[in-house]
């Protein structure tokens, strides 16, 4: 129930190592090896259902598609379906859009393709953004939810994973602008732990990577198949090119 109440405040917007500079916050690199680890993707699905799906839907994905990451239909029913959903249903939430807008100021976005839509030139992929975002929440008493975020300043979403990570505050320092000494910049200078979480920093980073890996997979479940087929197509075209080239040479020799 506590997880559900926390998630009811979501309205979505990451790694302790995120730093501030003149160009904004640096996005940490998502560990792409998670995309080929079935156990990681399965744990990510569990985290997504428990911490995200209470407010955010993934309406372009059906539960039975999770068989592609090694889950049986029985495992999906026992571990990922908690209400009246059926295995063939899409991953929707019962939260009323009008109520969500009244409570949060905006309807929590659908997360089906969030990992593809958040990419930004010069900063990284959507997976990098999510990996950074989910790990840079900090306590901010000036905000209505009590939370703020380095990657998404003034975000309306609270820290849904705070029990795992614990509570932190961000330190900021005033630094004079190198180009204009009369101006002062407000720069991030690290986190300080207020209360511990149920996971260590390394364990939490791994959990977030699992969750982001699942959201990345969810944005394009056929990605690995597409890449595998693409490699074979390129190999075929390469061999075909050699045959066509030799055939063309033989043809023009006979013509001349």
C-alpha cells in the first residue's frame, strides 16, 4: 500500500556521479550489457510493475509480450498481475486522467516508448537520461512533493524509489562566472545521505539499470531480432554484391 501511495504522486522526469557544468547536467551512461541479461530484464519488469505501473501506463505493451524476456505465462500471472488484468491485456492503469490532472497538474505520461523519446543530441540516449534521472532525486522542502531532481529540475514526480535508495540532500555552491565575475553560478557539489535505504549505492544503481533496461526493451521489444536479422541481410547483400560484380565483368568481356 505504501508503494501504491507513493506512486500515486508520479508525473515523470539520474547517478550519484551526475555533475553540473556550464552546459547543464551530465548524463551518466546506461550499462548496455543489461539489455542482453534476461535476469536483469525480468527484475526490471518486476520493479516497473511495483513502482511505476500504479500511475504510468505502458499501453503499447501487452503482459504476454513478457514471454520474450523468458517469463512463462504462469510467472506473469503470479508475479506481475495484481488485480483483474489478464495476460493478454495491455499494461494500463486505472488512474482516471481527469483526477490525475487535478492531483498532479498533468496526466502522468505513458512509458511505452519513453526510452526512445528522451534522447538528446550531445547528452546521450533516452536510456542514459532515464538512468541519470532515476538516480538524482534529492530532498527539497520547497517543493510540493518534497523532492527535486538534477536531470529534471522542478519535476512534479516524487522519488518513487526512495525506500531503496534512502533520502539524500543536494549540496550547491556559489561560483563566480569565469566570463563575468559580477555573476554567480549555482553549481551542484554532491549529495549527502540523510537516511539510509534498503539497498547499498551499488545495489541501487544495479536496480535502476535493470528498470531502465526493461523500459528500453519495452520501447522496442523486437530490437534484438531486428539487429540479428539486419546482420544476416548485410552479409547476404555483401555476398550478392561479389556475385553480381563477377557476373557483370564476365558479361562485358563477352560483349567486347
